[in-house]
C-alpha cells in the first residue's frame, strides 16, 4: 500500500518502500516526496527527524524557483541523479527506467547455508546506518577468545560452526528437548566455504559421536576467565552447556576430533527455527510416506507440504519415523530441509518481497547468537557478499563417517570411522570440493613447480635435520622415526624446536642438495612452494644437511602435505539444488 492509502506518513511500513535497483542487484529505500526519509518505524533516521512535505512548520514550496544544482536531477530517494545536459528538462523516472531496463540480478543475493542472518543483511544494507545499527542491537554475541578468528577475511576460505541447541527458551517449547537442559549441542553443521567461492561443504557432526572434549577457557560475566576441565570419551553434544561450556568449547572439540580449525560460530535454539521459517512464509518438504510421530507430534501425509513455525520444528526433531529411527537418519532429513530452505530463500518470491526480507532480517538477528569476530553488521554483510557467490549445485551436504560404538551392546553412540573419515576431513582442510567443479586454485609459478623436476637421490643418501615449527608436540621425533624405519632415510636427525612458528612446512636446501630435496619432497608429499633454496646446515656428524621444519599444516608422518586433486569417491552426499523426499 502507498503512503496516501495509509493516511499518515509515520504509519508507512518501510518494507513497502524497498525497490530493487537493477544496476546493483540490491534493495534501496525509495520514498515518495510525502513520505519520511529513509529509515524504519521506531528507528531514528541518521539525519534526524524530517517533517513530511506540507506539514506544519515546513517551508512552502517555491514552484518558481529550482534550488537544484544545474544539470542535476533528483532521485526518488532525494539523492542526486545522473548529470544531464545543462538546461535540459529532467527525464521522467519511468522513461529513464524503461531505457535502461535490465533484468534483476536475483542470483546475486545470498543463499542461506545456515547463516540466515548474513543472507538478509545484503538486502537490508541500503536502509541506512540507523537501521543497520538497530539490527546490530538485535545480535547476541559470545567472546570465544582464541577458539576462533578475531575477524573475517574476504580473500580466504572460512569455516562456520552452526549449532542448534536443545535449550527450552520462550513460550510453547515445553514439549521439546530435555527438561532443565542447559543447552547442549543438539544439531551441529560445520560449513566450509572455499577460498575461490566456487563451492561449500556442510559437514554434519552427530550429537552422539564419542569424542574427547579438551580443556576450555571461558569468559565470565565479570570479565574473568574460567578454565572448564576437559572430559574424555563423552558425547559430542556435551561440548556445549555442560559444566558451563560455551560455543568456544564446541569449536575446540571440533578441532580436536577432526583436525579442522573453526573460524566462527552461529547458534540458534528452538525459537529460531519457528521464527525464521515463519518469516519466509514456510518451507516446502517432501515425505515418501505418511508420518504420525507421537514424540515430535508431526503428522503429515505422503507428498509435498509447506511447513513453518511449530510444524517446521517438529519436522526437524522427528527421528523415530524416518529410516532406522536414529539420529543419523534425522540428520539426513535436516540436510534435506536446509536445502529446501536455501531454494526458498533464493527464489524470486522471496528476493522480490521487501516485506519478507525485512521480517527475515528482524527474525534472524533476534534469533541467532554469534561470536564477537562477526558480531558487527558490517562484518556480517561482508560475509554475506562472499557466501552469495556459491551456487546451490556446488553446496554439498555430508556427515562425518562413523561406526557403531564397539564398546556398547547394543550400541547407542557412534565413533569416528578412522578409515573413511580422515579423507573427508582433509577435503575441508585442503579446501577441496565434494562436487565436480572447476576450482580457481592459484597455480604455482613455473619456476616454483620446476623445483620438483629432476633426478632424485637415493633415500639412504638424504641428510636432513627435522625441526618442529608449529606441529603437534613430539612430531619431529615421530617424523625421524618414520623416515629411518619406514622409508630408509637413515641419515635424519631430530633438531628439536624451530626458533619460530610456521604456518606451512618448509624444506631448505643448498643448490648441491637439490636431488636430495626432490627425494624427500616425494616421500613427504611436499609441493614446490614448500621447497626453499637456501643454505645447508651441519648435522651431528659434521656433514651438510637440509632443514625440514614442520609447520602447523603438518598432519603426521607419512601424510602427504599436497592437497588431493579431488574428493574421495565413496563420500555419501547431497547438494542444495536436489529435491529429495524423507523416507
């Protein structure tokens, strides 16, 4: 409805004033002359209060005098328009729009991959500083210290841990979760976005996975730090809430269990599911059979349904009616739901509805908790602009490969499959896509790649000192043992700790040791970039030796440091563009 239809300028819903700018692909507030300047009901405009035209106290219009700068036209938002010919009449907005008409860039708006808050900030950013600060006031943050990254980088791959808790908050949630729960990590998805933004991987972590939870520093309300002692051989979901653990503890547990470093987290409870699905007016799901679940109270017939609110929450919490009635089957259903939600949010029905986008912005920022590293709306917008580059067909959903716990009869928990899981973890750490995409990886310079080409010395002729420059404690000695006992590099020795920490493993060698360097690079799986021409050192026998410094990227003796060209073939996965029915 327009401003005249509402009767009062201050009754205007700001969502009705949002217009998609075809030149930028983003929404902007375009108000009529009788409407207030850009802002939002209940939120002050950054320019202060502005009286509507013709209201008491305003200066009368001077039809015989044009105060605009020569050659300038006025845009609908009161901003200078394009410069025209001096003295030429302003071109009507309708005609100008018709001449420059372009298709809306709806595909440029972010797809939701667990970070719903980031999605909507792209669209609402044009509302102005005041509204963005209002949204920022909605966001709840937690300081996780060094468990995550201090900020967000636009030119690097990043990992976000999305946590759904079983905490009962708000009215209507009494029938869900465990009574009196402190909020355990009930649903966990590690979202990896590739450096080149061609793909993303959503890795689900079962709540009943047996892990070791490390010691966890937590920030208290008075600013002090408390160390929550770690526990061994416990369920993953206890990494949050138990004994006062915060999301930083869950991030540390992911690192300990998978070797994957987590940069940021986003956390939601039951209310988030209800408010977000209601904001988009429902998400379509498909059932392969009739479902009448006494525990979740979900009752739906076979086929497609659009669900929201309480019904959406019941759908996500149902496990006794799907598959083998276990948590792994519920995870598969949750992945299907997220894929459907992504398709809904990227549809023209959502992208062209300012009202839905404003509702979604409010719902998302009120519902989610994030770490302080991404707690600013500007940072969330930057993340959104990077996330939106990933096409749905290249967003893969998979689950940590697991086995039934052999210590339980019958088993009720699961353990990491040490055969199938490590290659999956490595696709994330090495930034390798689970889908067949042409990744825009940075190629090594020809001169760097050439370091690997040429003759190789025999393993027995390789002399090397091994230093620990950031790898796990004891890695230098383990590597020496492996080199001497497994691959025949008998002239290797432990040089203890390096003088400084390194992110990447390096091998320094003198020009006359190039053949030795190529042999060791082949054994270790080193890239040309890891090989550093330089000088030799004198080993314990008084002979010249190379220096191998193990960096933070070192994963263990015999584990190649060169990223695989593609993901393993035996990974069970689905993608966000697929429509599947829960069984």
